[in-house]
């Protein structure tokens, strides 16, 4: 919760925090302002005090919507800070001590500003933190019902669009070589499907700023391959569809994956799917409030290892096949945030009340041309129930409406 | 041009440059990779050498599309650099000298990494630059025909969507109080229009990550107000429509503004429009290759000042009415980049061959409930002609198809 910041600052021995950058697509700034067209802003927060936001005078009315204390300046606030560090720090009463620095912005400019600050206030210590564990990663970890409702709404939008995609592709005609055809008789490509996804998300007030993963065959075996737009859609190949849209304007995200095989499944792919599904179910059955997230990663690694798959716990170096990632991650204003589930993550990555997190086991065999992942997002309700934030069927084989296996 | 980087590094006495962050929505990284789903990457470039990109092993195939030399690591490269600064710097042969740092990413993580680097290589100087004038701002300043063609394509998409918006709103029914009505009889809001804009852009492979400005009446008098989604669309009010979409995946932008008054115009608004239009035309008639961009800002300030408007050149402090901004800016992988046109900008902000830039004079009177801006984007062709990259009519009053002034 944002109200945790004061205590977290105290625990980290921070006398102030500074957030740099835009209000949109910049989680720490968005956390304070709730978005808005506020560019290259500078925010200061001291323990027990309301945050103060320096904004460009042209954007003062946008900034005032945040309810923060606003100080308009006649240029970009980042520029203003670089040119007047002494004035601003004096205004804010920050002349010594430790100041945490945050925000998604231009790092060259940030380093330039830090240099100017050090020139005029050498006794000030500017503190950077590992991005997986910044003070904001801790503050944001627990979501209240209002935040969870926003993620849930994105979940509704996401699954609605996924359903439309399933309906669209299974309605296609199929060529003799099992390639799907569009209405005009030309082959359906990954790029065609992705255009529909963007469109349908936009219609519902969601954006896929970072795109989505819609990959088939060998690409499905590479967990972060987004799919080749020119690849043709075919029957009987694994299709990994990982979609993580956010609210337009840079707010909360959802994260969701299904793996499909159109018309029929190769027996080896079906086996892979069944394994992933089995492990997924086992994790869900065992989810407990306050449990250490990595315990489930260990469970999954052990299970997959028993079945002969490589895992991050049982292999060294860069993995290219088997179970090559961790089980899930927190989700909110960042697509990836605390809690973390790597088997090496610290013990404080727990499924605390308010945590919103993904569960997404997968198995990947690029050389065999296949990959499988199943993912849903959950909210740990204060009553200890892990609520799946959107429902969607787990079918692997999607029957084609106008095609039958001979 | 990216090929200018070697000479620019030499001129700035930089022994290497490092770029941090994703390949999408991160102009310096995109400049090297051409986009792609490559997250939290680290790129090194030394004079005369090909850039080297550290990527997450899961994203190696995405990274390989860039044609750069790829080094996959088993975690996020930013994390890898924070944990193994000595190893990576030794691999890259960077142990002393000046290293420029760039990229849009998490500044807390960047500062954390810089600290780790300084611990192991205290003799290394990490250099941050004013974001308006980084080495990339100079390298990117001149666009070749291929880059200009991409901006031009976005211009075509932009003006097509603007035309659709004009057609849509002028087709509406009008209530007795001059409020526009939707097909279902309810009032048309700014939010409704913006949803259509996002949708029509998405259909054409463009995204408005930062939204657009579609503001009416008083909000039109605040140049950076994006418009209140609940405001109703009405006749006879100035509507500032500033739209700056980019290629999906974080590539090149276009930037464009028209001001409209639906059905009829208040005489005072028409006068304001005519003034802005007159100044706009005067600037365009006088555009010369290699001219100092700020000379046109001075021309505009003098002209507006003569007509009794406040301008940044003729007034002190924060301006809230009159001509409150500068004439234009460069445009490319950033919506705002070099050359700059503030009257205080350095003399090297010239309209060089290859420059892509906006011309966008405006006048704002929020207390009178009106504002006007006209903007197009131009490419300074190598032959010395300033080519307007998209054509669109300059009509101020848009007649309503089903309404006539009584």
C-alpha cells in the first residue's frame, strides 16, 4: 500500500525519495498521481509528509487532478532540477542524508542530474536499488480490493479477447496442407491474428504496449519469442498465447496464457500439455496464504525433474529446453513485480494477503517444434482464499468448425 | 545517422557507450536493434566496433534479428551487470576512461548498477548527458530517406484517422443546446471520440501510447491538457486535436495538430485562428535549409507580440496565455528530439538536411475558453526542400452535415 511508504523509508534509512519521469508508463510516478499527461516531472516525498510534484506549467491542471501538492515550473521539471538543484533541494529541505531515487526515465539525464546535485550538496547520498526489490516493489506488493478490482477488470477484458481469438481462428477454412485461410482465401498469419488482438483490446480500453506472445511450433518452444508475424497458422502445432494488456494510460496489468493445438494434437504435444496441466493443478490445490512463493517453484521443478525435464534447480547454465523459467511473479502497475518465485529468491517473497500473482508453469522443446505454458493471475484475498481473477477454459485441442480429421 | 556515432564519441571524448533497457519504447536501444521483444538488455558500443548486446537467453532469437553481436545470459542482463560488473567490463575491455550511459529504464536500478561499477572500476568515469542534447539526440537528428518514409507512413495513417474523426463528428445530430449526439441519442463526449481515435490508429498499425490531445473550450486553451473524457462535444467551441502516434512496437512517430470549430465559429476564435494561420504560413514560406530553428521562433514571437499577445521572448516567468511554447521540435524515434526551437536554444539547432521537425504555432486563452494550434511535420530533403510529410486541409469551421445555423 502507498501508506506503507513512510515505514519502509524508515526501515531503509531513507530521509526522502525522489521519483523522476512521466506519470504514464512509469509505475512509481503513477502510484502517486494515478496517471495523467504529466511529462518529465519530479516528485519528492519525505516521511510523514504529502508528496510534492514539480510539473511543467503547461500541465498544471493535469497534475492537479492527482491531489498532490503541485509546483509548476516554466520548463520540464527534469531540466529545471538539473539547472537549479540547490534551489529545489532547499525548497524541499533536503540538504543531507540518504535519498532514494526511482522512476522509469532517461538514465543519461538522471545521471546528469545526480552529478549536478552532488556538486551543490556533496553530503547528500543518492541511493539506487535493485529493481526487483526497490521500496516501491515492497509498497506495491499488497493490493487493496480497489486495485484487485482493476486487475480483475483487465482480466475480464483479456479473457473476452482470448475467446474472440479462439472463435475467429476456429472458424477459418483449412487448406489441404492444414494451413488456415482468411475470408479472402489467403493464408492466415500470426501477424493477422495479432492485429485483431490489438484491435479488440483497444476497443475495450486496454493496450498491449509491449505486444503479446502468439507463437506457433518452434517459436512456441522459445518462451519469450513473440511469434513471427509472417508465420502461417496451421493445424496440429502448439500455439502459445501469452497476453498481458494494461489499462490505457499506463495503469494495472493482467497476465494470462493458454496453449492451443488447432483441430488435433500430436501425441507428444498432448503429453507435454497434460504434464504442464497436472503440475498447474497441483500448485493451485496447494496455494496457501503467506506461503513462500519459491516453495511452489521447488515443487514444480521436482515434479518436472522426476519426469526427465531439465529445470533451473536441477541444471547449470543457460537452459534452452525443459522448464526454463520460474513459476510466476507479482503483477500490478508492473507486468512483473514482487513477489518473485525463483528458487533462489529471498524468503520474504510470500503470498501475503493482497498479493496479486501469476502461476505459469511451462515446458519447452524448440528443437521438437513445441512448447506449452498455462497461466492465470490470482489475488490472495484478505480471507486467505486465492481468487483466480478471470475464468477461462483449459482446452488444449480447439476443434475447427469447418474441418474434420480424415 | 547511426554511423555518426563513432565521430560523435570521439568529439565527446567517450571511450564507450552503454545503453540500458528494453528494445521497445526506448529510442537509443531501438536505434541499434530496430525493436523486438528484448527486455532489460545491456548494449556496449566502442568506436569503430560493432555493438554488443547482452540479452536474456530466453530472448536470444528476438535479439539475433538485430544483426548485432549477441551474448545471452541466464537472467536479466541488467541484473547480470549489477552482479558481475567486473566480468562484463573485462569482456568488453572497458576498465578506464569515459563511458556515456543512455536508455529509458529504471533509474533506481541504473544508479544501483553504477554504484557496483564504481566499486570494481573506480577509475571509470560514467557520463550522463542533458536529455535534450545526448549523443543520440545528435546522431538521430538527420534522417535518411528510409527513416523519413517511415515517419511519412505514420503521417498518412494520422491524417487518415483525423479525416475519419472529422467525418464522424460532423455527421452527428445536434441537440437544441448545441451538444452533439451519438447514434443512440446520448451526448457525444471527448472520451467517446478518443476511443474511436485509438481504435482507428490500432487498425492501421499505429499506437498512441501517450494518448492524444482532444480538448474543447477552456481545455483547448491549456496546450498540454489532453481533454476531459466527460466533456460534451459542442458546436462553436475551439477543439484542439493534437495527435502523435507511433509505429506499433516503439518505432517512428508523427506529430500533427488541427483546431476546429463545429458548425460555426465565435468571431474572437476565428480572429485567433486567422492570426495563427497567418503566422504558420509566414514561417513555411521562409523555411530554409540549415537555418537556425530559433530564428523562426523569434519571427513568430515578434509577430504575435506586435498583435498584443504575450510570448516567451517578451515576457518573464510562467506564461498562462498568449503564445506559451516554442515553435516546434525534431521528431523521430522520440516525439520530441533535436533540433529545438526555443529562443534560448544553442545555435547548432539547425534545419539540416535530413532533419524531421514540426512547425506548430498556437495561441491560448483559457479564461476566454479558447485555444488554437496548427501543426504539421516536415522533412528537410537533401535537395533543400522542406517536404510536408502529410497533407490535410486547414479548415477551421467544420460544417455539420445535419445542422444549420438559424
